[in-house]
C-alpha cells in the first residue's frame, strides 16, 4: 500500500477484471459522473496515463460492469427456476437467488440501478433485453401457478415485473448491512411477501 492509502499492484496483476472491480466500487460510492480516470488509476495505484494502456475510457468500463452484472443475474435466476416445475417452489428459489445475488454483487447492482442511462445505445439495448428475459421467466412461473390454481393475480405481466423488482438495492443494503439482518432471514421474509402478493396460501 502506498503512502496515500491506495493499493499498489504489479503490472501483471492489472487486468480488466481488477479494473472493473476497482471502478465499480468507485462508481457505487461516488457516482459515475464524479469518478474520473484519474480516480480509478489512483485507487489502483498507478498513474492515469498508464491506465489507458488497459482501457480506453471510463464509459467502456461502465458498459462492461453493467452488462456482466445483467448476464450473471439472468443466469442465476434461470438456474434457480429450472430446478423444479412447482411454481411455489420456483418463487421460493427465484426470490432467494435474487436476494443472494444482490448481496453478493452489491456494488454492481447499485451502479446498474443508477447508471443504466449512461450506457452506450447498443449496450443499453442488450441490458434491457436481459431484463425483459427475466420478466418473461417470471411470467412463465406466475402463469403456471395461475393455471394450477395456486396463484391468484389480476395481471400476470404486472405480477412478473413485481417478482423481479420486489426489493430494491437500498432496501437490501439497509436491512443486510446496516441492520445486520442475516441473509437467510431476509430470504424467508421476502419469499413470504412474494407468495402473499401472488395470492398463494402455501
């Protein structure tokens, strides 16, 4: 560690993943607009001109962070939902997967929630497509539950969006980090709320 508190790493250790991690932390803490390439370089422990040997701009880094987050989030949700055909169990597993993801990737989730409008147009389109695929995955679950008579909702579409957006990153941060509520307790609480919102008595 240098005298100013930044981490000094070898050139060999500086790669895109490490730059993404450092930049993501800065974007989450102080916002994308207020974070400069100099800030990112300083946090890594190198000079700003050297950072351009690895990345072209902070916009490039933001694109990678948010796109990677959405792909990982989508993958986690699909993996959880495909473990069973029971719609009630799918809700349980899907909600747990989403909460655990938001806890494990808190900085990236914060950045995505705040900075999606700053993305390049093609990246934004891809991100919104991934979000819509998650909406559709939830819609399939809700519709299956309605057909089975275990869910009772006025709108499958609205219910599916609710399942995806059931909790925001600020709420999770407050409950998990500030209030020290264990993740399993959070999962149980939100699962029950989700099932109630779907009109399930399971």
